C-alpha cells in the first residue's frame, strides 16, 4: 500500500520524502486546489524545487487541481493542468468533469486521479470517471464503512485510495456548502472551508468566543482547550441542549486498519494536512512509514505501537482520534 | 416560467405524504419530483409505491412527474435500488449522484442533473449535456451571475442550452454526511435510529449558543435554517435564463407558496421583499438576506 503525504510547501515535501513517503501531493498557490490558504502551496520556484527533489529521490509527485472552476476563471485551471503536465508530474488529482476532460484530451499521458472532492462513493460513479476520462485511481470520501470500502474496491474499475490520517470532514467531501452558507466561500468554489479571514476571536466575561463571519461557532471557558472554529466542529444548541451537534474536534486515525485496508487491496493511503506544518508532515509520515513497513515485513504479527499512537494523538485535533466512518458504529 | 415541486426532503409518514400530494395535485405545477433523496432507511414508499403515486398524480394533474435519486450512496443495497430506479421504464429521473448519471447514460436515457451534482462551469455542463442531461438544477450555492456565466460558456461551446431550474423556495439542502444528526441529537446510534426524523416534519432547528438560527438537521442532511425565497427576485430569475423555479416542500403552507409564485409568473407584481434568505442568489453568503436597493 502506497503512502501518499501532503505538502503545503517545499520544507514539508522534503520532510515527507525523507521520512519515506512514496508520493507527495501538492497544490499551486491559488484557488485551483482545495487548500487555498494564505501563504500555503507552491509558487513557480517552489514547484520547480519540488519536482527536482522528488525526481532526485525517485518518489511520485501528485498535483491537486481539485476545486471547481467558474467560467470567468476557467483559464486558470487550464493553466494549472498544463503546468502540471509540462513538469511531468506523476498524477493530476482533479474533480471537475470539465477539468478532467481537458486534461485527458490535452495531456493523455498524464495519469488522472479522481479527487475526494468528486464525491464518488461507489462503482457506478467511479465508472463514469473511468470510462470518460480514463482515471487511474480514485480517492474515496470519508463516509464509507470498512465493509463498504471493501465492496467498492472489489467492484471499482480503478484502484482505490483512502484517507488514513488527519482532519476529518464530517460531511461527504464535495457535498458540503455549510462554509459558503455562513461565509460566502466554499471548498468547491474557493478551496477553503471556514476561511481564516472570517474568523474573529474575542474574550469577555462569558469566556473566549470563536466566530465565523460573526456567527458564534463556540465559546470556551478558561480551562477548555480552544480549537479553530471549523463550523461543523462547533458547539451549538439543538432542542435546548448545547453540544457538538455535528462533530467533535477529532482526527481520523486508521493505523489499526492497516491489515484490513491492505487485504482489501486499497492501493494507497492518504495523509490529510497540506495546511499543516513541516513538523506535522515529518512526524505523521515517520509513524505511517514505520507502520506500513512493519506490516509488510510481518503481517501476521502486526500490532500498532503505543508510541505511534501517542505521536499521532499529539498531532490530532482536540488530541482525539477516531476510526471515523470505517467503523460501523460511527455511521 | 414553469413551476416545479421538488422532492420531499423530510421524512413524512404515509398519511402526511398522501395528504400533501393530494393538495398539490390541484395546483398549477408543471413538474413534480417524487422519491427519497436523503436517507435510504426511510420507508414511507417503496419504488413501486412511488410509481403508483406518480400514476395517480398523472391522472389528475398535467404535471410532468420525475423520480429523484438518492444523493449519497454508501451501501451496495443502495446502489441496487438506484439501478431499479433508473430502470423504472416510465419516468424521467433526476440524477443526484454521478453514479445515477452513469447508469442513465448506460441506458441511453435523458435525465435531469440535480442540485447535488457539482456542475459549476460550461465545460463540465457540456460533459453531461452530451451524455443526455436535458435539465440542469445548479448547486444551491450558485449565484445569478455564475449561472448566467455558465450558460454563456455553454453557448460559446456551441451546445444548445438545457432547461434551467433554480431552487427558488425552501430550506436549502447544504450538506450530506455518513452520520445522522437527528439521531445524534436524540443520542441514538444511527443503526438504531428508530426513524426518529419522522418526528420532525420540518427538521430540527440548530442555533448558535446565542440563539442565532443557523441550520436545520434533517437526518444525514444539513439544511439552511432560513427558508430561501427568491420570489422578490423574480425579474432576475427571468433575465438569467431560468425556465423553472423549484419549490421545495415544507410541512405547512405549500399551497400558498405555489399560489404566490403562480401569481407572479402570471404577471402579478412580485413582492418588494419577503422573509428568508437569498444571499447565494446575489453572490454572497447563503444565509444573508439581500434587498434590492431602494425597494425596502
């Protein structure tokens, strides 16, 4: 099973490669990718450096051009696809049917991976992208149980990549407009969710308040850890009760599932977090490399080491991890 | 301008559903969408019963009847149901998932592209138009300007335009999840949900800790708290190229809603302003209410 790691900048990419990532995925410094955050992603010079470093170390480089272009700015997505192809990247990760069509016609030799933003959760949807655009792999949304992943992998016309670790979208990726409903900017169109520019922190007698476009997402007492106000992870009122009505701040961690995912035939496991620091990328990659290697060399005796868990828990949102939808009870 | 009645997004029992459609049958609706689009566990009607309802409606209403497909397909059994729905042999299908699109292409059937398909530009639209899409319901976050741009791009690409249907009234369907938020709010596991969303015929209200209305929980679907209402924006709907306006069912008051939209399309004056949100239509955050300058 291939280990695919995130890089929001060149130091993160180098850290991923040094720690044993088989592939690294990056985005360009604009809204053509789903982590369009200030100061993040690769400008021309960084991208050139990334390509050179990847080649030198004989790993794979994937480029995410996985947001949905609007007509007036379509040319920017076209250029991003051309730029990835001109650099001979190992795969383009895309979701928009127009972008996939353009890439498959103009750059037939460039491998296409269906982005998680494509929201394809079953064989018939995957067949659409495989038949029309010749995708070589698809990243599954984090909504399926392990049994469902198995079923999809068995019936899919293309190999499957799944998320192994990182921040958890509680909604089916590509099918969530909550952010644009509150802030005007969405993952699909703008490559952001709960954008930083809409965040406002304030402290008063009632505690520390985290707001998004002035909407109160959560309020913390002095003894509570405060997290980034991703709007699906706030505490709200339903029926008079205050709780994490959609989801707690928690991260996906599937180290325990390495044997099952391997047995199912999942081709690659993806680490989330292009917006995270090089230190995060370095530590997560190191743990996952060790786990995958341990499983490969002795599958029967594979156990998740406490030390791996501790490292990953320390890097998780709210220091909590979950098996997410892979575990049936969560669904 | 045609008026369509969207699929019922909430879980209503048989009696409620029967009463609702018998009320709707006598109204000036041009299209009625039937079917379960949110949760496969809901069992008000089987596919055969939906088809039976469609035949009853056809007998007493001139409206075109369309079957809407489930939006988030997770289990193999759901995919089998989707196949049966596409094989219904009678009714046009609204595809709410690329899998439904694929199945309809394989059957060489025309289809409606529902609001849950991510189609945001002319190039993407052309992909589905060439595959048989005859009507496009843009994602609910699309603005008037974006929709006009997409249609212009389709024209530039030399394709005839599909019919365009705008989500003009109702709680906006915003997100879909593996989890059930209604069950979560009742502290029940999803696999023992007891169909609790049937107790909330207009969904469950979610507010901020300050009491600001934010969302409506409807099983695995998260909707807007406010009802979107584009009736005051009628002239903009016409000029942007809308052919149909979708009115999304609510538990109460839909007869009046259909009549109000019908009056305006018959030439009546649109109201200067209405309750509810219309931010998306004006290119802003969806929850906002944008008034035309000087009208209110």
